[in-house]
C-alpha cells in the first residue's frame, strides 16, 4: 500500500479548508466524506438545494459555496458517499463506498468529523414524528421537505432559533416555539458579554434572528421546565410545564423538533484511544490536542467542531491551521519561513477573534441538569430501549462506569454504538455515584465504526492480494 | 408528517420513481431515501428488535441509526445516507435483520 500524504475525514468547513490549504502547498489530499455532496451539515446541499431564494436559508449558508467550489477545482481527491469503518493509530483507513471496500494508508490524517446534536432524552422522544431541529433543517436544505401541519420546536440554542426563522421565511407554519433556556442563564452569561463583543458580527446576527422571531408574532413560550412527547404509534401532542407553574399545557401536533445544542462527534478519536478532557463549560468531551491541533497520536490532527464546538467560520479557520500543520509535518513547507509564520499568525489571530463569542453562547444556552439527566421512565439508549431508571439502579448496585453498564443493560450496544446515549449514560452515572466525568469515563469504541457486512470485509482482503 | 415546499423554480428537476413495498412513489433526484419517504407521508421506517415499537428517521445525518431499512434486499441500510435512484426497491425493516438476508 503506497501511503497517501494526507487523508482528511469530513467535507464540512474544517475538512474543506484543510484540504484547500494543503493543496496550496503542493499536497494532493484525499477527502473522504459520508454525504453524497460536499459542505458538511452546515452547508448541506449548497450546490443543489431547491431553496433558491437566498433570503430563506440566509447569507451564512451561501458563504459555503466558495469552499465547495475550491474543493472541486481538481487538485483534491474528493471521495463522496464513502463511510469510514476503521481508523488505526498507524493511520490505516478502511472505507466503504457502496459495496466496495478499500484500505488506505496515510502519512498524516486530519479528522474533521464535525458535530452532532446533543441527545435530548424526554419522555416520548422515540415516537415517529419527533425529530431533531438539525434533521428538519437538513430536510429543508437538501430536499425542500417541510412539516405538513403546524410544527412545535422545543429546546435551546442558536440552531433552534435559526430553523424557526428559516421556516417563517419559507412560509412554514409554526404552532409554538418552546424555549428551555431559564431566566437565570442570561444573568450567568452576562460576564462573558464584553469578550463576546470582539465578534460583534455574530452577536448582531443572533440578535437579528431573535428580533425577526419577535416581529413574526409566532407563539414563543419561555422558561419551559418540563416537556413530554405523547402518542401511541406516533406523536399526537406535546405537553409542557413552565417554571413556577404546576399547570400542564398541551398542543396537538404531529411534528416536534427537539434541539439543545451540538457536541463534538468524537467517535473516531474515541476508537483511536485518544485522551479526552471533559469540558464543563460545553458539557462535552474534547480530544486533547497540541498547538497544531494534533492529538496524542502522532500525525493525527482534529480540526473544527469535532475538537470542541466553535461554529462554521472558526471551523474553517482551524481547518486552515490543520492544513498548514500537515504541510509542515510532511516537509512541504518550513515553519521557519517568514511567510509561513505570518500566515500562521494571521490564522490564529482570526480564530481568536471568531471564537471570542463562544463562552457567552456556551453559558447562555447550556442545557440545565434536568434536560441532561432525565426522569427514570425516560428511554436513554434508543437502540436497546434502556431507561434512565435502569442506569440509576445499576449505579446503586455499584456500577461505576459506562463500560460496565453495557454488560448490565446492553446500553450503548445497539447499531448507533452509543452515539445517542453515551453522554447521557456517563452523566447519569457521574451524578448517581457522585464522581467526576473523568472518573466515570466513556464507552470504549471499537471498529467497525459504521455497518459493514462480512461479505464486504472479505472482499477487502481479496482486494489486497 | 412531512410534505414538499411549493417552489417556483424547480420545474426543471428530474423526478425518479421508487418502489416502496410494491407501491410506486415519486421522489426528486438528489433526495436521500429517508427524505423521499418522509415527503411521501411515511411515518415509521422500521420496528425495533427489542419491543417492536415503530421508529422513524431522527437525525438525518447518519448518527442515530433509526432509519435502518431494507434496500434492494440488503437490510440495515441507513436510509438517510443513500441517495434515491429510479426503480430503487425499499421495504421497512421489522425487528432485527435476519441472518439469511
């Protein structure tokens, strides 16, 4: 196997920017991405969306076009529709495109696997009709598919507000927006506002969204403190309580869209065995990285939201930094060169400015404990249908960590491999055992990271001969 | 339940036909299978192996594995990750995949 110089996993803002930067320094990077078209989730379908009125999705979405065009200019080996089922610390990559398996070897790897939505375990969240706000936005961007009857949006965070505004602009009726951000959070976030002002552009855009929502007159319920999705074989209604009131309110609907922020998709770095720190501000695991975004494992770097949530613009900047780091490590450029040093400084300065808004947003939209530690009857592991109460029971029996919890309950052992329950299970155990998240730990993950049949695997070894 | 936004400038787009459990459904070229089925009014795409409860696509980006379906006779396919094509045959997946398929 002749090694490729650089393989990048993910074609969102970080992955595309890393590839474009590396290509500028004479590297021909391979970019592997699961989606059929480039852009990641944020710029999903930017080349092909049926929503052509630029006002509906907003200018930040259309900004992704320049990265996508640069990715497509022929200097980059872009492989769409390809999933990665294995990555080893020796940088051997097993990928699957359709039915065809291939094994690659890379001298340097940049992981740009992005973010996923934080699990939002409420009673009834497994009912058909309940989806995430992110999934609804993907349906809107990629296919112009929208809820048929007035929809309920619930939770917190910028994406929830953005989707509400995009729906309003597209003429999609919204029954209600239920916000779970509590009053106290505005006060807690306030000390971070002066720093956030360094990225005034992002703050102004956010305020614009909130203003647009207010002017639309859409029903906006604040301080929601309990939330249930109800129905037999699919969603029929949403009921909720507000802070300071015992009364339950209800709305009949067949579509509920949930969202409470995004967290790094750490499936790859976990499978590699990288060290992860618990970030108590973002309430998420971050792979440990050095100044050049390289993990504990030699020549494997992480750029963008998969290293910690920073948003699309900052992710593209981290991608540039990672691309520069790869070109230095591969010997294509020399970091004692004045022009390289000045490029590095410029990117770091922009990154610093772009991310200055983060602490404010993290604290403002940080989901409260009740939204992360659900009541006993709530399903936490959707695949194996394990409820929060079962996790608490085994903690009382002495179960300390999530890997032991697997053998007790099968939680995290279904097809999603813990993606949807990993954070919740660790947080419930940490809370029940009164021990830190670091002590509690996370699921050990093993390949295959994506479904692959024995037949396909067998073909991989035939291909090698 | 989902539907398609009425859009003014999309008349030039290609339509494809997929076969859902023997029934013909139309989709837009470029749709993921999950999006096409939701747009056609599908509520559940599988039942769970544990309790047999119905499930529908949840994340649309390949992380939740709720949209596992039988596509062209191959079980456990993530419907949100596969683009539709003309004549594509798809069935709901009931419980766990069977060993002989």
